[in-house]
């Protein structure tokens, strides 16, 4: 009774078939990575500025729509008035129901 020992060569030569990337490819990948890293770190200073608001105290008869329409130019807003109404609601943390004496914050567009 003979014992046969079988050894398996688990792809010792398979690594030699994989082509290496040229150095210029690695250089480009490194540059892209560095650009992405620096663009995240070096953001414009305007991104870190505190937002400015116009403070409006709600008077009897005011609605979010009327306040937005009245303060639209002053806030520097030129888009759809519905967007400004939404921004006022978000900044003021309020719903569409506003009462006299409520304070509304109207974001200023720079």
C-alpha cells in the first residue's frame, strides 16, 4: 500500500499574470485624492458665516404669505414666493398658523 502525496501549487504564478498599474496612474489617483481632501478642508469662508435674518413681529391680519411678499425685496429674494414662505417657516420653527406677537425670522439672501 503506497501513499501518494500530492502538493498543490495554489497559483504561485497567478500573480505574475496581473499587470501592474503604471506609475503615472498612481500619480493621477494620488492627485485626485489630494484635491478631494483639500477641497473638503479648504472651503470658502462664506460657507462658515452665520446666516442673517430680518426679524418681523407678527401683527393682526399678517399671514406668512403677506409677510414674505412684503419683505421679499428687503431680504434680497427674487425667486418663487412659496420658497421664501418655506424658508421663513423653517428659520422661525413655526407652522403656517401664526399669531400676533409671534417672531418670524426672514433669511437674507447674500
